[in-house]
C-alpha cells in the first residue's frame, strides 16, 4: 500500500500543484500528510483554520 507521503510526492512531482495536504476534519482535525515548509503543512495550527474545520458538517 502506498503511504500518504508517497501520494503527496507524486502530485508535487508533476509541477501541477504548488502545495497539497491530506487532512482529517472529523472529530480531531489533523494533517495526515503535507509538503513540509508550505502553507498547508501549518493549516491546523491556525485559529482561523480551526474555526473552519468546526463549521464543516
């Protein structure tokens, strides 16, 4: 089985994506995989983002 990190690397290799993350927004918001030192890697740490995740159905 391919890991989430491998999935992220494959997307970034094509130069189509500038940033990508696999996240969970149910129960406990968390990042499963992301490109390090990019915007989406820090999405859960921001108060605005937490408000967004809590507003999701």
